[in-house]
């Protein structure tokens, strides 16, 4: 009996201690975090690696619709002169956070791994989200750490901002009656600073297709080469001047060789510093071209000197409601204004209302300047295999699509299975 009493007493003491440690009044080492339904509501707009983002930023709610969010996060990117990518994340406050806006950016290189790129995106998102989360109940569960690193010593750039690239490729495919082979190669050199933009490149392309059947034996060869050069000098935040150089040869365009040189001037109505979000650029080019043709043209020319000019206007907008891009360019030869071309292009992505998205794209060209066309008629093989440029007075393309998403407004869960 005495042993049983001692055993019962020990059980009662153990249960009392356990209850004491589980009591909210004594659990000072744990922090109470409100339920997830009270977390900040965020809409991700064009943000890449969303599965990774949701896994590494779990203290917010990801909503499906823009109007349901308290914070709208817009991601944009643009190439830099060193063939890197500047990634910009814009935070726009909504509802009780109206007026609380900011923008952060980071730069990644082409040699950076996917894991590094997505971790950088998450890092800058966390930095800014704290600004909003700190005003929500979820702030009780946030802890901030600082990982101090030694600052690297300044290193002189022995390449002086020049970036070079060399590529070469070859491939082939075939079946019983069709065989194809291709070869291409390129060399580029670029240098971009605040004051200058230099871009030079040389590429060549060769492709060959053979069709062998009982009734048909055709060999189709396409060959082209090009050297291009671009030099741009920044004047201020709205004006730039520069020049183009283009030397090329192409079986398709009936040119044994062609050289084009043109100075240019550009005016941006918006500051260049805002180009991530908007720009409205007007570009004028006027230059000289020398063509030497493979075959006599429809104008009985085998070689000629030409002067031409062009004017274009381009607009790009990226906003929380979507994006818009359009350009219009007109050009003509100075010896004959009837030899001209007008090209229009546009692309639109809109959120019409909650969950409904519209994508539009199209282009149209009014063509009156095909001076390179060979005078002889094209063979059936050349037409069907598109080995030579065809005469036309226009070219168009058009696309439209709708998408509608509905259901749960939250999209926090990540399931990588299968």
C-alpha cells in the first residue's frame, strides 16, 4: 500500500508539472503568432519562380486577384551592358496601405545559377515586405538577422566594361527521304557605361535541306552573314545621338553584299531612368546604302548607291493593370519617295476585371520598297521552300487570347509532387 501511494503521488506531481509547462502564463519561450488568415494579402504580378517564393516567404497570404490584395508586387527586368539582368520589384500599397510604395532592384549575371537568381529575388522581396508585415499581427512571429560579410576591396576592371561572346553550333537531322544540316556561329562585343553604349557583332548561318523521293529530288540551300555595329552617346536624361553600321549578304534577299551606314538621334519624352516602367522614344535615322546583287533586279540593277531615312516612335508601359507596347516606323528612299515602308507593331496585356485577362498582339507592314527582287521569275522550288523573297505589298500577323481564373482567393500551398 505504501509503494502504491508513493507511485500515485509521483504521477500526480508529473501531471502537475506537465500542465504547468503547457500553461500560456509560463510559456515565455514561445511567441504567439496569429492565424494565417490575418496575414498580409499579396498579389504577385509577373514574379518568376513563384513556387520557390511561396516556400521561402510563408508569412503572407498569396491571393489570386489584384483587387483582393493589400500589396501589389510587380516584377520587371531589363538587360544591362555587361550582359547581366537588372531585376526590379515594385511594391504598391492598396487598401489601408495606399500611398506606401517602394521599388527595390538587384542585378544578376548570365553565369549565375537559377538558385542564386531566385534567392536574390526572395531576398529583396523580404526586405520590403517587412515594411508592411510590421503593421500586421504576423509581425509577432518575425525575427530579423544580419549576416555580416567583409566588404570586397575595390578592383580595377581590366576589361574596361567590355563583354565578349563567342558561339558556334552545328546540327543535323534526317529520315528516309528528308535530310537537313545547319551551321551557325557568332562573335559579339559590347560595352555599356552611363555615357556610352557600344554594340558590335558578326554572325553567319548556313542551312541545307535535301528531299529525295521517287518523283522528287531537291536540294535547298540558305546562306547569310552579317556584321552590325551600334554606337550611342548619352547627352542627358532625354537625348542620345549615335550611328549604325550594317554589312550583310543573303541569298534570300538577293544581295551578294550590302553596306548601310546611318547617323541617328533619339529623344525620350520620359527620363531614361524610368525606362523600367515607361518610355516614349522618337528615333530618326538617315543614311547611305550600297547594294551589290546576286542577280539583276526588277529595276535592271546589279549594283547601286542609295540614300534613305526613317522615323520611328516607340512606347512601352508596365503598370499594375497590365502592360502595353507599340511602335510605328516609316522609311523611304530619297531618290524615290514611292519606294517606302510603314511598319506597325503592338502588344497588350490587360486585366479586364477580377480573374479575367486579355492578351492582344499584332503587326502590319505596308511594303513598297522591295528593290532587291530578282527580275527573273522564281522557280516552284524557291517559292515553296522560301529560298527567295517574294513580292508583296503587305504583311500582317494577329493574335488574341482570353484567360479566366476563379475559385479560392488564396494560393499559399506549394505541392511539388509529380
